C-alpha cells in the first residue's frame, strides 16, 4: 500500500540522514533489509518509498551514493594510492562490472572517460 505524504516525507528525511551520517552504502554487502533496519522501518515501506515516492529502486539509489563517493575520492586524489577498482571497492562496489554499469548509468561515461575529462 502507498505511503501517505507525511509518512513518506519523514521516512525520506530519515533515509537521507542515515545515508549521509552513517554511510551504509560503503558496505559492499548492504541489503535492503540492512538499510531498512538502519532507518527504523520495514523492507516493504522502504521499498515503497524508493519505488513509488522517489521513482528509483534500491540498487540505483545506493549506487548513486557510491558513484558520488567515487567522484569525491577522485577529487581528493585517492587514485594516487588506489587503482580505479580499488577506489570503487572502497566506495561500496562489489565487482568491476557492477561499478562500470552503475557509473555509466549515473554519468553517461566510463570511469576512464570521466577521469580524462
């Protein structure tokens, strides 16, 4: 069942607070259940919020934070100590393929193209 506007708003605020303060997306094994626990809600409500209220899904939502963390790491010069994949793993990506797919979806280019630009 859909969330009412007030409930959705409160849940979305709590979700963003958790994402920014606790940074659960850095955990490569993060699941919808884990995130729901951190936000003090149910899997079902969190899924409804993401899908119906925020027009995204769990993986795209999490990967947008991971991609932003990767870009921030680049800006901070972390590639000097780490490979692209090493930095991607630090940002919560489990595999090269999931990282490249998510990065391309978010930026419209490959990590190498992004680094060169």
